[in-house]
């Protein structure tokens, strides 16, 4: 009787460790994709005319579209920002500009599918990520 109990306990521990490892790895991939998306928003959204005059203003629409497209491409997401691992993903950018040092903040909320939460009736593990990046430039 003890052997089957220990086998079930070992299986549950193995599933838990696999879920923790997969969530940790997917979260790291989301963080790297968010970094690339912020870079795309800052560099691709920079207005040429303002850059030539020594000011740093980001075209918010262009920056948002570039960041979203890079994030979707790097995470292999469909039009609903979902794939086989990520569900219910929200991607939001917030721009703060003063003409000298613009700042872009990304808020990503998603659910990572995992095995253990299904045992208690959840779809997955919710993950919230916030990253901020400044555009750094020197003009003389």
C-alpha cells in the first residue's frame, strides 16, 4: 500500500517541478520579447525631424504597432495574442515624453498553461510583467 502512495506523491511532485520550470522559462522568454518590443518602439517610433533638431519624441501609434508586431513575432502569437502555451494575453504600452528622454513602459498580462492548476479548476498560472525603458541619446 505504501509503494503506490509514494508513486502518486512522486508523480505530483514531478508535475509541480515541471510546471515551475516551464513557467520560469516562459516568463524569461516573455521578458526578452518585451525588451525587444520596447527597443522597437523607441527606435522605430522616433520621429526623424525631431531627431535632427536634437529632440526625442516618439510617434506613439507607430511605436505601439512596431512593439506589438515584434512581441507577436518573438512569442509566435496569433492575432488574439495566444499560442499553445499563452492564453488571454494583454499587451499595453504607456509613453511618457518630455522631448529629452522619452520613456516607454509595457504591461503584459497573460496566463501560462500548466498541469497543476488544472487539478484545482484553473486554466493556468497568471503572470504580470512590467518593464520600463528610456530612450538614451546624446546630441552635441
